[in-house]
C-alpha cells in the first residue's frame, strides 16, 4: 500500500470516528434537551386539564351559592312543598345551569328531594344508582358545621362519576342554623370529557382506580405516582404519541381517578429532524475538513515525496548522474533532496573519471532533457492554474446572487436571534428575574422619540398615525425600557397588520384603578393602540399565547414567531399593569394600563 493510500485511510478513519463521537455526544445532549422540553410541555398540558376540571367545580360552587343562600330553599328543606318544585326545579333551570343533579339533604343525611336530568336527551331521569345509600352514610365531606363552609370534588358511584358542589342551606342573609346541604352535580361522562377536550384542545381520558385490572400504561403511571413525590407522570406511548398522567382525588380526599392526556410528539419529531440535520452538518464539516487536510498534506508532503521519488527513479532509469532532484524550502524533505543531490554529484565525479567521452554525450542528452522538462514544467504550471480558475468560476455565482443570498442568510440569522432573545426575555419574565428599574417618566419627554422612530415605517407603507393625548397627564412610575418595548411592539404589530394606506390610532389618557385590598383607587395611564384590522372572536382568547398566530394573519403575508404579544403581556404584568384587547367593526384595539404617580404633568 502506498503512503498516499495509507494517509488517506488514516485520515478517513479518524474523521469518521470523530464525526460519530461528536454526533453521539451532541445528539444525546440535544435529545435530552428536547425530551425535557417535551416532558415540561406535557406537564403544562396536565395542569391545563386539571385546571379545566377545577374550573367546572368552581362554576358549580358559584351556581350553588345562589340556591343554597335563599329563604325559599331554607324553608323547602324544613318542609318540602310542590309549589317550590314546580316554580324552581323545572327542566329549563337544569339546562341553563348545565346541571345533571340537584339534591336537598338534611343535616342528618336524609334526602329531602333529588332530581336528575339528562342534558343530552333534555329529559328528567332517575337518580344515580347507590346515590341514596351514599347520602345515607352521610360522609363528612358533605356535612357542614360552618355557614361559610363549601365542599366540591368528585364522587365515585358504582356506575357513575360525579363532579359535585355542596354548600350549607342558609337564609338569604347567610344565617343559620344550618338545615342541611344543597348538592349540585354534573356527570363526568364521555360528553363531559368531549366538552373539556374542546375547551383545552387536548385528548383526555379518565380511568377509575376502583376498577381492575388497570391497563398497563395506567398501572405503570399509578406505580410511579405512588412511589415518588411528583404529582404527574409522563411516558411516550410510541414514536408519534406521548401521554401524561395525574391523580384526581374524590371529595373525601382519596385517590379516585387517573387522568391521562395524549398529544402528538411534535417536539420529539423536531428532535429527530434536528438529529438528522446535525448528522449531515457534522458529515459535511468532516468532509470539508478532511478534504482541506488532505489537500494540505498532499501539497506539503505527499506530492513532494512523490516528486522526489519520481526524480530519483527517472535518474536511475536514465543513468544520468548529472541530473539533480528539485530542492525547495528548508524542511526535512528539502534536506533529503540536497543529500541525494550531493550523492549524485559524487557518483557523477567518479563516473566522469572513467567515461569522459560518454559523459559528454550524456551531458548533451541531459541538456536536451532538462530543456524539455523545463519548458513542459513552465507550460504545465500555468495551464493547471487556468484549469483550476475556470473550475472555480463554474462553481461560483454572480455578485448579485451572492449579495442576495447573504441578505437572506442575514435576515434568517436575525430572526433566530430575535426568537432566542424573545424566549430568553419570556423565560426571565416568567422566572421573575427580568431586570426592572422604576423611575418617574414624563410622557412629553420620551413619547415623541418613540413616535419619531416609528414614522419611517409608517411612511414606507403610506399609513397615517392619529395621536390623541389627554391634557395634564400624570407621569408614569415604571421602567422606561420596558414601556418603550411595549409601545414599540404594539405599534409595529398594528403597522404590520394594517393594509397600505390604512389608519392607526394611539390615544393616551388617565384612568383610575380600584384597589381590592383597601377599596380605594389609584391613578394609571392607559395607552390605546388601534388599527384597521379585525381579529376573529374565536382567536381572541389565545392572542397572548406563546407561538400562537391568528390563522387569518396569513392574508397579510407577514412573518412572525408568535412571541411578540405574549412578551408584551408578560412585560405589562411584570410592571404591575394590565392589558386588554377587543376587536369589532373592522378595528382591533389593545389597551395597556400602567401605574402612574399622583403628581399631574404640567410641563
């Protein structure tokens, strides 16, 4: 095997091994990060699902307040009358409150009156089986010793799962003595789960813990939750699906249900794509590095060795001891070449002494060969360079193309940098580590600078900005960089989604905000940014979610990460303010209220 082949083999094996090692290390780190992100996302989905169930219980409790604290209900528990039933417990009342069950129970546990209603069939049904026996047992969770007591949670019956709210029956003034309990309930059945899925946009499943055997994945989740201090358990179901599990307790505080949330493994698939991209990137880098290393080694060592070897073979085959090998540089190879030349010189002197005439003929031949070699060398070198240059020109593109591609690459790089910066800022805001420097800000000093910086963008789109400032506005007590970013984001967003030639409006006014703690009010500055574009009502509840973009925004042909409004909302809340959005009649308006000082602005 030649030295060139050995070198090529060593470099190839080394680069492949290095690429594989780097790929495995980087891929493991990358996959670990994506797995953590996937698990964190699933835990957030579990929290959303649990919150949706808790919200249902809160709604039941709110409805219960209006019925349990009522003189008519108070009298009904003591002495049931048909008039109360006909006047209040009609079917429409159950449909309006979305109730499946209403029970009036005395403090002793005796059922005074109960009615069950099928919301899907819109008709009265019989009470759930075993419910009277459960009430007769009079569990502590349904008893009330305090007028302010309220209990809500899950009740497991042999064939039904109930979400219930129980409150003491009192007079309209909220006084006792307590005569019993009013229990409102909803079935946690397939229809209810579908409603929760529609609300949370998640795939939900519940499994009773009193039914056995549990499916394998539920059993694994239950074992893990029982042996760890965490309240959630996450495991992949397949390459395309992941599930999260959490325990739901009944109204008596005992584990009753295992809730499962299923979602597609979009993050995991993104990780696989990133792994492949990483592999191809490392292979590309390794190939380029290997080619560069091989070219340098070829030029500095191998080619010179091959040339030296060829020169020696040529001298040997020609028996011309007056020829010399080429000597360039001051390294080990050039020293070897000089040693060979000295040896040739000695051999030539010895040969000259014995064959002078023959040497003269050989000298003539040498001169001829040397001349031809020199001429061919002088021609070959520029031809090789010309061929190399032509090849590079064929592979190159025009300056205009290179500039355009560089601009595209720059824009993409800037977009990524902006996303990362936005994510980092969102992370700091959510972790309450975002730097805030409160100071007194006078609107007439810094607001014109923001509007002046925004004017060039308005001019480029032929849009107009109407500014309305209320007189004698008090100064803000806030962070200047944060307020500037909030207004800039809202104005840029309005400009982006307003047609060319459209109108944008900015109004600033003073408002009062009620204080819940001491029932007083404080001053605030309200910034209202409106533009000629309407957001569908179905998208308004999600407008501040991370990465969410209104589907109809595509008709404006505008890019974006879906982080701007989420960042604004978090920043406003971090500055102790609030933000609202409304959209109707072809306009969308964002209103931001930030705390102000009591000092009026008379500057």
